[in-house]
């Protein structure tokens, strides 16, 4: 027990507590300011940490306390609001505060390098050209802008606008209003590298400085964007989810585009939802936030139903084109040639004859998802995962899409030594080859992460497509987002069937969103668009809802189903995951967690599992999970708060890698 001044420091260790230190030897500065960085000894290492508070006395014996070795900041690098925000994130996700705060900092600041806030320099954009004038809004857009701009305190607005309804224009003009009053705006988007158009539209519209923040930038560029937002110099910060942790001193409004998008949820380490946390940040800052989407998530729609968020609708496309008509091709009794049916090939031909573009959507990269030995039926599998290797023909490789393992194409079967193999199933590469055979004179452009690896190639491809005529595009997930291809009139969705009967209860919602988003790429120009869906489940009731009445009705129905079975958003989930060198280790650890949980005897808490993960082995580790479910958020969080510190003390916790996922979006990953 020590009495006297103690600095309590957050450190980037998984342990969920603060660490006590004595002030530096020659310290004469009195109480330290919360939010400054310090260097401290930690075991044999020296770590950078953040001072959270000063206290008098410590539970630790005086002779065991070490001293802060160096004070790194004269003014706090975490302002009071950012500290409060990080504390919320740490509490809500039951994650160590030090890890949250270090994640919030650009690398060089995390390393302890000096940071001085420069006074705002002259805006870079001014002089570069005059900004583009705003467009004349239609009635629905005007109403949305007026409503958003009338809010000068915390409000959540859901901008639900069909694809092509002009949501971005609403963001631009709303932000203009806040920026004109000297405030800053934060714009969060799913993946900037996929939507360079969005940044371009902001850049041409505003005289004020814009900073961009995403993982495609170098460390130095990221730091500069962070610093320009933090100093107040940049009026607008556009970024992916981690931009949410940037200090923005005059934050006046937050816009989060494509709010349903999965990439807003971090799937490793600190498993936070940037959408949910953005709402908290808006609340703490007492400012409005706008969540935009053509296909809002069921969570968000439920908040609208409950009256907590207000819905602003843009029901029409800007060009007043009707949304594309959807045709279903039942492929149950059809002969397919490389995954394509006869009527489908006919439709593609028609659209090409009219000099238009056709997009085929297939969310499966590579040539074939399975490679089988012709003689004995042996199948190429990953040695580190419970998964098949995907054949990539162009690069002569077999690749595991789960762990990244790459090997050459097999020369002979390891089982029977025969040399003939059959590729089963169709990936984008195979589709490209097949279409080239059916349409030898047509330009075929494949857009997936294999064809766009080089930094500039996606933008080049998008530019070609934007100006192109008579082309066939093949795309994965990458093309579902935000692109505007004016000459595209037919969208074909080849494989959605996996969405119908998946173990993950959210897959149906995702299928509805994907169909609507991908389908929405058709007919954005002058000519009416068409969507074709090949399926073996044409009669599925929710699919029928979606096709006949659109996403809003589909979502209502899906929400109703969730309420009947008591799944989110009508209950709250958390998943403990563990991975270890053996399945028994993972399961045993989670069984101990289960026993700890049962000791609390909380009838309102369901404990489900532990079970081995459906894909048990991944990258050589055996994975298991334990799920908690409660009707009330508070029930779940009070038990999580107690249990995580107990788990840290379990000896078995040191033999596994474990994590906690609060509000998980993927049940099995
Ligand atoms: P969304 O984000 O809803 O899919 P966008 O904001 O990309 O839609 O708008 C679709 C197209 O319509 C864009 O090319 C945009 O410039 C144009 N647009 C948006 N609002 C207007 C308007 N009020 N008048 C004319 N064109 C508009
Ligand atoms: Zn064989
Ligand atoms: Zn693998």
C-alpha cells in the first residue's frame, strides 16, 4: 500500500485495467493532465501509455511501484471528449482501454514521436479551381436537407433512398450548411478505394479543405489527414471506419453512408461497430448524424419503428427512371452451360445488340471453387483449414481463400496418381472464359480483387466502364457499391441461393440488400434497366416479397420474423471465441467460461454452446465459440463486465487465443 501521488496509465495490453506509476523523479509539474502520453517501464519493456487520472495512493506496495520514465506531451493528445469516447468504447466492448486508445492514434504517435498542433495554414483547395455549384434539389431531397440542417443537437436521421435517388447530393448540401457556419464534418464510407467517385464529388464541390483517411494511404499520409482534422484545418474528413477515432474539435455533423455495410464492423481485435459508435460520438458531441442507405439494416429500421430515429425518404430516382424490373429464371430443370441458362444468354444478346452493357454478378473469385481427381474423386483441400482450395487457372495456382495459402496446380493425384482433374463449379475467372466463348467479339471486363490488385487498376477499369458501350462486366461484391455506370442496362445475379438456407440468421437480410444494391446498378442512365435472377428457389416467400414489393416491405417482413423468434434486434448477443492448437483446448476453455457464467444464475441470460465453429480449423487453429443471448442489453452487459476479469485470471485463458464479440454481425467466422 502506497500513499502519495500516483499516475494511473492505460497501456496497450489486453488486461482490462489501468496501471499505477509514480511521477518521474524530477517531476515538478503537479497533477498530470488526463490524456497526455508517457513512457513507462512494463516488465522488461518500455511502453507508451496514456495518463487517465491521478490518484492518491495505490493498492500496490510502495517498493513495487515503478516511475514514469518520460512525459511525452505538454498538452493532452486526447481531449476530454475523445477520452470520454474511448472510455465508452472500452466499456461497451469490454476491451482494454489502453488498446482502444492506442488504436485511435496514428502509428507515429503510438510510438511516442512528438506531436505539436500547428496553427491552421491556408486551405489547400482554394486556388486549385472554383467549386462546382450545387444541383437544384428535388422536393424529397430538399426536405431531407432542410430537416438535417434544422438540427443543432443530437438527432439520428435515416436517409433511406433508393439507388440513384441522390443521397450523396443531400450529404453535400447538408454538410455545406454546417461547414459554412465554421463547423467540421465527418463522413464515414465503407471502402474508399472502391468508391473514388465519392471523394471526387466532395473535392469538386467544396472550397474548404478535405482530408481523406483510409487503409490505402501510407502511414505518413494517414498521419497528415489525422493532424489536419485534429488541428481544425480540414473542414471535412472522409474516411473508412477507423476515421471515427480522429479528434475533430469543431465537429458539427456526422454522415455515415451505406450504413448497412458489413465493413463498418471490425472483425478482429477490437470488434467495434463504427456505425453504433458513431451514433454514440454524435450523442456525446450533441450533434446530428445521418445514416444513409438504399437498404438500411434491420437494426436501424427497428429504431425507426420505435421512434428513436427519424426516417427521411427519397422514394424516386433523380432521373425519375423506374427501378429496374426483375425477372426470375427458375433453373431447377434447366441445362446450364458453365452456369448460364439458355434464356439468360438470349437476354444478354438482346442488351448487347442495343449497344448496352451487361453486368454479371458472381460473388466467387477464381476459376472453380473445387478441383477433383477424375479417376478417384479426391478433392484438393487446404492443409491448414477445413476448406477446399480454389483453382485459379490464370495464375496456375490453388489458393485457400481463408488463410491465404497458395500452391501450384496439382500435377498428379496424391491418392491414385492419375493426372486428370475436373474443376467443379464456376468462379468469375471461369465465367469470363465461358462468356468470351459465347460472345467472341465483345469486350469482357472482370472486376474482382484479383483483377484490380494494382493500386490504379480499379480506377482505370471504372473509367473504361463509365465511357464504354457494348461490354460485358463480371463482378464480385466489389461492384455492389456506389458505382454509376450510365450505359448499364442489364444486371444478372447468378448465385444467391446460398443466402436462403444458411446457418447464419442474417444471411437472408444480406441477400435482400445485395440483390437490391446490385440490381440498382442497372438503368441509371437514360434507358430503363432490367435485372435477372437465376435461382433454384423462385418460390421462397421472402424473395417473392423482395421482388414484388421492394426492400422496405421485405425488411418489414424479415423484422417481423426476427421478433417472432426473438433474434436481434429483438434480443442482444455476444460471442466468446477461442482458438488453439487443439479442438479440446478451445472447447475446454469455453466450458470453463460457461461454468463461470452459470454461477451467476441469471435466468434472463441464455448460454448457447460451447460448440466447435462450423469451419473448425482455420490457418492451423481449432476454433470454438460460446454464445450469450439476452432480451435486455443491460442483462448481457452486467454479466460481461463481471466475467471478463475472471476469464483473464483463468490459467486456460493463456493456452488459447480468445476474444469477445459484442453485437456480432457474423455468427460463424
Ligand atoms: P445515390 O447515392 O442515392 O445512389 P447519387 O447521389 O449518386 O445517388 O445520385 C445519382 C445521380 O444523380 C448522380 O449522378 C447525381 O449527380 C445526380 N443527381 C443527384 N441529385 C440531383 C439533382 N437534384 N438534380 C440532378 N441530378 C442529380
Ligand atoms: Zn485420384
Ligand atoms: Zn487455408
